[in-house]
């Protein structure tokens, strides 16, 4: 799948590991890059959400239409999916997520 970023900060964090570590801390920064690489390799969102350990799931309420995958304990990578004209994942944010 193709991955795009909502902000320049999120894109820099992916492209430059040091930026990810500065922005999110060591463990979250490394996993952020790793998770985006997994997204790029996935055939579709269903495959991504089924990967063990990610605890991927669609969000509800105000965040309906978005998905979350686990980075660490409470930290999640939030993204949306655009399916037309092609499958594109938009990285929205890294945040604390308590609705597990």
C-alpha cells in the first residue's frame, strides 16, 4: 500500500530516524518507522489489522473512519485509508489511546 503523511513532521520522523526519536522518544520512534514499513508491505487494511501484536482496530465516535495500531503500551499510530482511486494510507498522528 502507498503511505502518505498529513504533516511534514510525521513524514520527517519516518524518513529520518533521529527525528522520530526526538519527536516520540526512543522506543516509540523506532516502532513508528517499523509500523509504517509494515503498512507499505501490506496488501490491504484487513491484512494489516490481522498482524499479531499490532492490536489494530477501527476507531469509534468522533474518530469513526480512522484506525489505530499499537506502538507501545498506550501509544498508538492513528491512520485513515483512502480506497479510490488507489489504496492509500494517510498517517494522521501518534497519540495516547486508552480505548482498548
